[in-house]
C-alpha cells in the first residue's frame, strides 16, 4: 500500500510540496530551473541533474565549484546505480611529504591551500553520467550555467550569509585567486548585488565542448597544474589525466518495509544505515513525533553509529572492518542493547574531532516522467574549500585532502592515489526493490543525521517530505553535546536535558542543521514510467526551490 501522507503541517513552514511529472529540487532556484530547461527540451533526469549541478557551481560558490567532488545514486528505470566521484591524492602525497613541509606535529594535511586539494571529481562525474545515461548533447547541459556566469545573478540571502562569513576568514582571503574572484570589491557581494564569473563561463564552454576532457587533459588541466607548480602544490598532469570515477553498488539497510540505500565507504552514508539498524529494536512509531522519547533514541543510535564510522570507515582497502561487518544484524542487535531510553551516554569509540567546522555542500535531485530518478551531491567540503582559485577559469578547489590523517595507525593515513574519508552522501529509498524517493541533506556530519530524522518522520508519522523537511532538527556533536533548532518544542528540549543531554539551541539553521531536497514517487511500487508523477520538496534553510513541469 502506498505511503499515506498528511498535508497539515504543525510547523512554521513557508513552503508547500510541488507535484509534477518532471521535477528538480536544488538549493538555488536558477539552478533548479536550468535542470527544468533540460527536461522541457526532451532531456531526462540525468541531463537535468548535470545542468543543475553545473549551475550550482556558479550560483552557490561558497558551497561547491568546478573543483568539487561528487557522488550519485540513480534509478535508471530498471535498477539502481551508484557513482563515487571523490578525488584521489596526488601521487606525490605521502606522510613524509607533509611532515617535510608542515612539520612532524601535524595530525592531518592543512585545511587550506594546495596541500588540501585532491583531484577534483565533479566534472568527471558529469561526464560519465552523461556518457552512460544522458540524452541531450553535453554542451547543452553546460549552457545555462555558462549563461548565468556571463550575465551574472543577484546574490540571494542565505548564500550572502555564507559568503560574508568566509570573507572574514583570513586563511581563505590569503589564498591565491580567492579575493580576485570572490571579493571583487574587497568584500562579499551584498544581497541582491549582481555577481559575474566570466572565468567560469569560459571553463564551462570548454568543458561542454570536450565532454569534460578540457578539465583533466586540456587547457584547464594545464592551468591547474601551472598554478600548483607556481604556488608550491603537488598536483601533476598525470594525476588529473589518470582520474576516473568509480561505479559502485549502493549498500542498504531495511527499515519499516523499505530499504535505505547509500554509497559505500569511503563515505559516511553507512552511518545512517547503522543507526536505522539499531532503531529497528525500538518502537519509534508509537512515540510522539516531536517528543523527547523518540528524539533521544535517535540521538543515541546516531552516537553509536558515528563511534564505529569514525573508527573504521576509510577507503575500503584500508578498512579493518568491512561495511558488511558494521551492518551485520547480530552485531547491531548487540549494539542496540547499549541504548538506555532514559539516559544519554558517551559511547567509547572513534574521534569526532572539530564538529563546529562549517561545511560547503550542495545536494540536488531530479526525476522524469519516464521513471528515472537521480540523487546527486557535490561539495568543496568546508566553505569555499581550499580557498585556491584559478581566476581565468573560475575554478575553486575543494579541500578534501584535509580528510586524510597523518597518524600511522589511522585507516585514513594519506597515500598516493588514495581517497580520503568523505562526508557528502546522496540517499535513495526503495520498497520491494522499486523506487520510492531520491533525497539528501547537506551539512558535514549532519548529513546522515538528517537522513534518519526526516525518513522516520515520513515512514512512521506520515509527514509528507516538505513537512519532514520543515520540522525542527537536532544535531549530535560529540560526547553528550547536541544542538537543537531554536523552534524545537520546549517540552522536548526539557525531556532531553532530563536524560543528560547537554543542549545548546541555535537559530543558525543553515550552518548547523543541514538542508535537504526530496522527491517522492507518487505511484511507488512501480519501476517504469511515473504515471502519477512526483512530490518534490526543498528545504527552507536555504535559498532553493522545487520546480516541475
């Protein structure tokens, strides 16, 4: 039986769900409309997702850029596919390389600069997705983004907030090309101020004309390597030319008659799967949706999940415990017994680190009337990534290399060609092997927490995706520390405090509680054409929109 949703919202929502046969949801309206243009021109959901992703590099540069990494889960009309387009370390990167340059006391590669930059994977993701599934010419998919970059756009409210915060970070401002590109008047653009990226337009035209090869083998690659060599980086032409994304089989966890699918490690998607496996041992459905009892159980499950993830998850070849072992039902049943419904605990495993870093990630999703659904995420990691920019091409580079460790015993120890631990995770929900929902929630370690919180609201309490998106969220930090949104019900906050949680309420939803996009298939239980279309939602914590035709 299809999921029955309520369309009465108890929250101060400013958005309603969108119903259409072809839909795109992203955190910026211009990007969502770029994808919709592809669908109107006869393209499919992959074409729409690529066009949206390209436009997002221009309209939300504080979160992603042409130098991002990416992941994707998609339903092609018959089966599910996963794509890991996270970047690999340059061949020159070894522990000795970093110790010589940055001292033996460094625990990880630096946060900013060229020594934080792995090979960017996003453009390669667009290219291989298009090669396998796209319908329209690749250059057409880059055209809307290039047009926005050339003509400029009025900077929206939430993007301005993130941009202005970055402009106060000296380590960013000092990076080569950053101020020239993103602070053209010596400051962040104001809300409504026109911002252009002519260099990005040039790059997008080159990427479109060569199906991405210009970025890895041609003129953009030459510019990247030239800048790296001049500025003390290790990136080489061979590192770029040798890069290929990896097609993977998503991993899954059954819950409530459905299966949640995530990309396997080196990412943190397995966190949400572990948490759901633990929560199967509790009757969440019987508890009030916004009550302390339900929230406490979810928080404790997330804590246990992160304890294992931070300890074990890395590039699969470096993991001492494989994903299958972490998801073993007997193991999860034993771990679930550690949860006390009346008491918050500190679970001894892992090292969460600095949980207050501000992430930089965008998530988007698209679906078409033929039944194809795409869940896609790309990111520069921390706000504006490494801070390194190639102005003549508008390429801002991620800082995923900081996700490596320099500790010899760490599974994330840096090595040539290795991929670091990744935070960005697209998600997909199925029922009986057929598509139900493509979705994701942006925001560092908030991502799996957002997956769990929103999904439980839909499956157990019938909240439609927009309502589940609008609902107040909590965020586990470390130890007993959690944040809650300022509009969380007071009785729930008090109940959590009584259980021992150390709570700080925050009103900065964009930075600390993630932002999601959701597409739910209305005729769930079928895998072909979507005759009834979709319900789409976009998070009010960002500037975005769900749009459809």
